[in-house]
């Protein structure tokens, strides 16, 4: 029995979901080439239902995880304050 793990969150999953692009007949050959290049990085990835739902929601509505973004901003601010207090320069 093969085990699957979500390539986004790392959770073990029983059924892997894939992102498969559709090559619409109405797009140009150049657009198809660009889509093919972008899709190559996704073709071997497996996702759980929750992560797939978040990916689709982001693609359709451009809703990033507000809590995640805020957490990254807070952590970045704390690191900058910490570097300022200790006198370390950041690159």
C-alpha cells in the first residue's frame, strides 16, 4: 500500500488530489507554452482536500490566508527589532 502525503501541509492522505491544467483551444500557442512550464512544477504534487480548497479559493478570489500573512509580518517585525537591539546587521 502506497502512502500519500500532502505536498503543501505534509499530512498523510488517503486520496491524493492533483492540479491538472486545461489547455483551452482559445488560448494562443505562446500562452500554452507558458502554462506548460508553470504546470510542470505541479504535475507530481499531491494535495489533501483542505489544501486544494485553499488553493482554489486563492486562485478564484485572491484571498490569502490573512492570519498567515499577519503572522509572517509580526515575526518579521520581531526579528527586525531583535536585530536592532543586538546591533546585528541583516543582509
